[in-house]
C-alpha cells in the first residue's frame, strides 16, 4: 500500500521534506541544541505554531474534505490540553509538596502528600477535596490516555446526537458553537473541578525534568510537535486518499447521492468528526505545555472560528493549505499583536497594529472568502500547473446542498 | 378624649402626690430623685414627665439621657447645658436661653446606664406621639430596626392616639411583631402570630423566622426543659465535634497533632522504637503513637471504637431558642402557610422574569430570524449590529443630555445606522456568497471581529453607560415578591410592538408579499417582476435595523461594551434554531422557551448562572434530536428536506 | 408471479396536503415498468417512499423474495438491499474523476472502517473499465465529472447505478435533456437491463415510453388511476381526461 500511496500523493514527500529541513534549521539555530541565534521564547512560539498546524489539518479534514464546518474543534484542542495539564500540574505540584514536606522531622505519608497537592491546586478556588475528575491525574499512564479518550467520547456522543438528527450545514455549525460555549461556561465555574477561570498553570515544567533548562525543553517539545505534525499529516493524507476520501468528498458535495449509493453517511461523519477531534486533542496536549497555562478562555467559540479562518486563508481541501494557513496567520498574528509591526502615522491618527490587527484580519478574511476562495494553497496549485477544470457545479464544497437538498427544489 | 385621659390615668395609677401636671411642677417636686436617680425609683418620675405631654419634656429627657442636663445650684432649676468657654451655656427645657454659668455653679447630672435605658424607652414613646408625623415615622423605623421588649408598652400606648391612618396601620403591625416576640403572655403571642398567617410581606417573615431559630446540642439524655425542634441521628456530620465542644468526649487526634506529637518524641531516628522510615505510612504512625500512649508520654486519643461508642451513648438534637412550644408551633404553622403563598408568588415573579428575558431574546433574535429565515443567510455580525445600536444610543446621549429625548432620537437613529450598515454589507459581501451559507457565515464573522475591534478602538474597552430616563427607573412592585422593573416592561412592550409591526409588514404590505414570494421561490418571484436583489437588500437592512433598535433596548440595562453583541449572538441563534426557521412565531416560541428554560434552571440552582447556561445549551442539543427543524417547522417539500 | 417490490395502501400527508393517497404498486423481479402522471401526481414522492427518504403515514412497503419491510430501514440500508435510484437531474460527484465516481459506486462493503482500508485492485479497475465501456465513457475515465456534458453525466450516473448491481432500479426522467441518439441508446439499455432486474421508469415523454414497450402505471392525485399496456391506458377515459387530453 505504502508505495503507491506515497507515489499517488507526492505532496506528502514534499511536505515531510520541508518540515524536516525547517526543524533541522530551527534546532541548529536554537539555544538548547544549537548556536543560540533563536531565543527560547520564539522556539516555543514555533512549537506552538506546529501544534496549531496539526489542528488545522484536522479542521481541513472535517471542513475542507467532508464539508462539516465544525466550530468546536478548538474545544477538543483545549480539552486535550486540560487532560495533559491535569497530569503536569499534579505531578509538578507533587514534586514541590514532597520537597516541602521532606524538610520536616517526620517523613510524609502518601495521604499527606495527596492532601498537600490538593490544597496547593485547589486552595485558589476554595476547595479542599480532590474532585473526582482528578482521580487519574497522579499517574501519567492513567491520565494521558484520557487526552484521546475524553475528547473522543465527547465528539462521539455529540456527533451521534447531531448527525443522527440529520443536523446539517449552518445548523451544525451553530450547534457545535453552542457545544463549545457550553463547555467553556462549564469550565468557568469554580466547582467544575478544573479551577474555574484560573485554569491550570505551570505546565511548562516537566515533572522529573526540573534540572533541564527551558531552552532544552522547548526544543524537545518543538521536535515532538514537528514529529506529531508529520504523523498527523500522513494519517490525514492516508484517510483522504482512496475510496474513503472519495466518500468524504462525496458527503461534502452531495451527501444525499452518497446515501443512495448505500453509504451510511452518518457513520462516516461520526467517524471523521471523532477522528479529527482526537487529532485536535493531541495537538492541544502538546500545545499547552509549551504555552504553560490553560484556562477556559481558550475554549471561547471565537478560537474555533479563528481555526476556520486559518484553514480558509490557507486553502480548504488541501492539507498543505491548512498547514500554511495556520502557520502564516498565527505567526503574523503574533508579530502584529506582539507590537513588533511598525505603527503607521497618518498625521491625524496613528495606526497601532496591536489595535488594528484584528480589523485587518477580519477584513482580509472577508476578502479571501470573496476573491480567493482557494486561499494561499490555490497559489501553489497555479504554480504546480494543476489545471482547474472549467466546469459548472459545486465549486468549493457544500453550497446549498448542505442546507436545502436539491431534490426539494425541483 | 382618650388622649387627654391617658396621662391622667397614668398619673393616678402611679399614685403621684397631688395632680402636678405641668413639667415645672414635676421637676420641682421630684428634684431630688432626678438629681440622684436610681433604676428602682425613677420610673414613675419619668412616666410623669412623659405624661405632661409638654414638648419641653422631650427636650429635657433627651438632654438627660445624653448627660447634658444640669442643675443650677442657686435655684434648683434644670437646664440643658453645653460647654461654653470655661463654663456652661444654659438653655431652659422650653428652649429659652438662660445665659452662661460657671462650672462650679451647675451640677452635671450623670444618670447610670439603667436609668438611661428607661429614659430612652420613654423617649421612643414620646416621639411616637410627636406632633410631626415624620418624627413618628422615624420612631417606628427605629423600632422596626432594633425591636426591644421595652418598646412594647410605649408603642401600644401610642396606637390609640394616632390620627394618621397609614401610621396607625404601621403601629398596629409593629405591635403585632413586638407582641409575638416579647409579650409575656403566651396566648397573646400566639394570637399575634396567627394574625400573620398567609402574610407574604418580607417583614412578617422576618419577624416570624427568629422564633424558629435553633441551636444544636449534644447531651447524654434528652432534656425536658428544652423546646426540641428535632432529634438528630448520631451519624450526622460534625456530631462528634459537638460532643467534644460540650466536653462530653475527648478530642479526636488530628493527623497534624499526631505528627507533631511524634516529632516531639523523636529520639535517635526512631519514635518509641518505631524507625523513622516506617513513619511514612499512616499505620506506622498509629503504631508509634500507640506505643507512646502506653508509655504515658502522650495523652490517649479517642480511637474509632471510642468515637462510635460515644456517638451511640449520646443524643443530638436541635432546640429552639424560643422556649415556648405553643409559640414555635404557631410560628411554624404560620410560616408554612406563608411559604405556600410565597411559592406561588415566586413562581409568578419567575414567570415575569422569564417573560422579560424572552422579550430580550426575541428582540435580539427577530432581526436574525428575518435574515436567516427569509434569506437563508447566517449573519454572524448580527451581534455587532446590536452593539452598534447600543453605541449609537450612547453617542446620542453624549450630544443630547435629556435622557427622554435622547432615547426618542436614538431609536430611529440606531435603526438608520444599522440599516445602512446592513445594506452595505449585503451589497458588498453577502450578495456574492448566496447559496454558499458556510462561507457567508465565515465572511460575516470576519466583519464581526473587525467591527468589534473598531468599536474597541473608538470607545475603549471599558463599559459605557446608556442611562434610561428617570421615568423608566424603579420597578413596578405588586408586593415584596412580585416586582418587575419598568425597563423590562418597556422592553416587553417593545418586543410586542415589533411582533405586531413585523406581522403587519409581512401580511399586509406589498413589501411583505414580495418578501414571502422571494422566500418561497426566488426564480418564480423574479419572473413575476419582483426584483429579488432589491428584496434581499431591504430584508437584510430591515433585519439589521431591528438589531440596532434591540441594541438600544439592551444597552439600557446592560453595560455597553464592544462585546455586547457576542454575549447575545449564540442565544439569538439558539432562539432561531429552536423556534424554527422562516417563521416569526417560531422566533417567538424559541425565545419564550429559551427564556423560560433559562430562568427555570436558575431557579433550581440560583447560585450558578453559568451552570444554567451550560444546561440550557445541553438541553437545546437534546431538543434538536426531537425537533430538528425547530418548534414551528415548515413541513414537507417546502422545508427543503 | 411473486413480486420484488410491493407497496400497499401507502399514504403521505404534507401539511394537510395528501401527496400519496392509498397507493398500491407491485413489480416483479425482472420487469420494466413506466410510471406516468401529471405534475403533482406523486411520482417523485413515490420514489422517495421506496428509497426511504420519506416515511409514509400508513401502509407497507416490502422488498425481496423473503419480503422485508423497507419502512424501518435508512436510505443507505435500502440502497444496500438492492434499490438504486437515478435522480431527475444528473447528480454525480463533479469534483471527482469519472473513475473515482465509479469506484465509489462499485458494490462493496460500505462500513467506514472497511472502506478506509479498502484498496483498489486490477479486478476493480477492470470492472470500472467495463462499466465505462457500457455507457460510452471509456475515454473520459481520468476527467473530472464536472467537465462532462449533461448527457454524459446522465450516462455516468446510470453507470454508477449499474456498479451497485441493484435488483430494482428507479429511474426518474432519464431522457430529459438528451439528444435523439442518446435516447435511443438509453431505451435500449433500459430494456436490456430489465431482462435481469426490475426497472421503474418515471417519464413524461410518451414517445419514449412507447419505445420502452412495457406495462404502464398512471398516477393521479397520489393513487393509481390505471395500469396496463400503453394502448390500454391511453384508451382509458379517465386517463385521457386528467393527463392526455391537455
């Protein structure tokens, strides 16, 4: 399978090669392993960007290929982050507590350590008992599988409910947005057991690696993120190749037709929804340790919409488009909002990009939707001389097929 | 008549010598007692002074109570004194000035606390009969605020003479409250309690509730002299702590105490022979502590078995602070009857709240229902149009200081501004994306974030006030429980007006007819000479304009910020989705349902509005399972399904 | 003769409008049948019911030698049971190549997991080639379906139907938008197909039906008005009144 698979998808090789070169260059220039030209903070930004690229790949699978505009994938991303965050925070706090207790005359009992950790973590929200959802947090082997299991189950249940009811198109988008909002509001509560709006913090410290400098950790995470992106990309490329990908694009273009061909469309949607949710969760699980902190604001519906923006700007229906879009927009965004872009004095008014970047982003997004619906990826197509067939019909995925099925209009 | 007789009767009862009715007479008669008062003897004198009804008596008593009363040694006359230079400025009780006097010439009267209390009680009675109704009302307020047994008699005495009917009612009500709490006669108290049955006012509940306050006790046997509210099971949380507090059992050893005790007896890396390493488990520590106990080094701690035995051999109960069982029974019955009524009224109030919330959602969603339902265009910037409306209101208020006029100007202006914005957006963006709903969603989202940020850049991040005119302040209170603010009534009326307007527009006008035609079949409508472009533009403008007006309305009770719109957008979408697309009644039903449901959850869990929203969204997700096309769905082929 | 599909006593109401009214219909295992009727007679709704898109309010629909009710089955299950449907307008996946379209339609397991690990073999390619030959698209396999002409799309859709190897074909106005020669070919194909399976053709065009030379069912206001040979039904005065006499 692999030979013909790669052979039929040369872009995978191109992508993997560019990613490898990029990773190598950054590693060599980094403080941790190289000549120290790139500051650690920027390595972290790049590592985070790679994770965002991965979640963009997931978004491209579900939206660009299957035509389901999910506004909930950043929620899965954040839930994945919370799941690792719980372990990281618990383990890190445990180290501190053990150290503190070790200075006493009597060695600490496990109960004392657990109580100390609980007080440390939940004192801020006035809790003294470890919430039940933290039951596994003390063990990486128990907690880390939850990175996949929790978002996966969430997506499975939600998807089953939504797809079974044949919720389509914009309805589904709004419903996923509502799900995200519900989750965010739930996490904002102090009694949700996840420290309310304080979120989880101190995630950049890896348990057991206290002696390793952040410069080194950041490169390790950067490499892991790159590896993950490569794996995710190949997995996504595998999913969209062959008949399964054909079926996905069939759902996007005319799900009713596919149904009459005997395909259980709901099953496919549920499969891809859950799969992409899990990819997003893994991306989140690697993102937040690099960000160091996670709080419910990360689940705001707007985050998921930004994800859609990245994919749209990068170019839907092309995996590399999603990656380019996420990398380009999020890096540009941190350049602008980081105050590094020069202000533009207009005489009567000075444009500070910190204030006006969002406006620019919003408007350029409108422009991309209107004038370059294929996004940046479309430019690559032109370079590669991929002839766009002159044809009539659905240009870019779901049009009214998603909202009103064609049969009804006749 | 009675008013005149009362002081007489008081004087007679007290058996004062002679009929010394005027203040100076009493003062000269009782000078000795006043100069050296004692709690036992002074009562009749104070009553006599009070009974004169002389306004000067009040001033005298007040000065006396405040230790500002002096006795001139030369003639034994009483004066209100105030320090003036090295001496005193003297004022006669009737207010006339009597010049200055040296310190040595005046005896300062310093009544003790007991006497001052009597004076204060007398003063209340005095103020209760003050000729000025405002003073009387103030006295009643003072009593209501801190009721005391001593006020009971003066209050009762002041009821009969009250001429103001409102004040009289208040006095009688206060009398009831004081009686049920302080009257020595149990029957009178029960009667007073029974008078309050079914009375839902807050003060009535406030008066009854203290009667049912309980304290928790532990004892070896149930005492007979307590008014027991409930006997508690021995396994209630904190039961053992009660025993410890009552001194009936030794304290349990906390892990911390144990650890400290062990640390104190650490010798050569071991405690009582148990090596230090073994102390890293609880069982190891217990073993070490037991060894210490046996050697007598530490006091014995209660073991689990001892705790269980102690809990078993004691009773735990809640006792009313009020010792009179008849009173507590009556109070419970009265409160139960009140609770039933309060429950009903709370439900009514909740209904009003839900109605007002539904009106807000309806207002926010109606424009969306038009654009989404009629044009199948999802406008993520709808929330920002609401925000623009609110900021328009704010700007108008900066220019026109009169709140009423500014609101009257702001409403049409907000409509105009957002109508124009809507038309511009339709022309420039949405028109090119028809039949691509997901891309419309994203493009309008781009506009939404741009608009939000622009608002932030112009108006800053802090909330701007949009002040309602004075006549919209306050609330329409039916009683202590049912109340609705005038702003919310206004919003309800506005929502109704919009409903009527919309129905009229769609059913009675040419434009409505054309809109419906374009909704149902654009191609056919176009071939009938209707310009679908124009209709779409107008429809979109209309929907946006209504969002602007909704923005002014919402801005009146919510703070105007750049995030105002996004707070409402998801709820608005939910309203439209739940209600069913393409139908104004659907938006109404959706708003009613979401508003009612949200209030319902808040009622079940009032402390947590965040949870209420979470549950509401979960409910909507489930609801869509059963009615995927909303409450009021178009059926059949017309629904596009 | 035992029937493959049996529809009996079916009614459907949309917002008070009775689209199908106590309709009964049966077709044998290898039979060609034309269904005609004026607009609004319920032809498309009838197909919707058989394919599971619309659930009837009452009545039964059974399929197969060991008759199974179709009413509890989803559209996809019905399709897998062997009912293929061709839509009025050609609906093919325009963004995919002709060969991808055909591969998608080939009879195979449809469960997501099986499809994910499904890999095409020479046998599959041969089958696709054969189907393309059958409908005259052999030169267009690598082209995107969206680039085909209207008639070619119709043919592609028919080929996709054949790829499913259905036992019952529902064909909605196959001749619409076709040239004369294409119609000839379509007729021949449908007649040929009906030798091994049941084919229901919904059509307006009387000439086309005449060429099919089969039993005709006339629908009117949601129920069967007449049934028999074309000559038989065209002599029926009711049919003439509601349909032919326009």
